[in-house]
């Protein structure tokens, strides 16, 4: 009687085969995810909430102003590099 290992049977892990490596990678990933709730990340996620409309508007305004300043500085550097060397 010949018994063949199938990919659908998780109890028959094979070390150097593609299926065995996939099972090992899955086990490592599940172990890392299981530890995720025990650290500092879960505390941050528990404290997080949806911002109010006013908070969102203020954050968007500050971000837009920052992008505008960075764009202006980029243009200024470009302008200086184009016309100063001449």
C-alpha cells in the first residue's frame, strides 16, 4: 500500500518541499499576529476613534499648508539651481 502526502493535510508538514515551507511560513505569520494584541499596538488602536468634522477639517488644512510650503521650497531650489550658476 502506497501512502502519498497531500497538500490538503496540514498534519503532514514536509520540511524542504514547497508545501512544507508554505506551512512553516504560515505558522510563523500566525505566531506574530497572535502576539500583536499583547503589545503596545493594541493600546493605541483601542484609544483611536473617528475624528470629528472639525478635527478632520483642521488636520486637512494643516496638511495642505505643509504641502504648499514644501512645493514652494522645491520650486525655489529649482529656480536657484537654474538661474544662479549663469
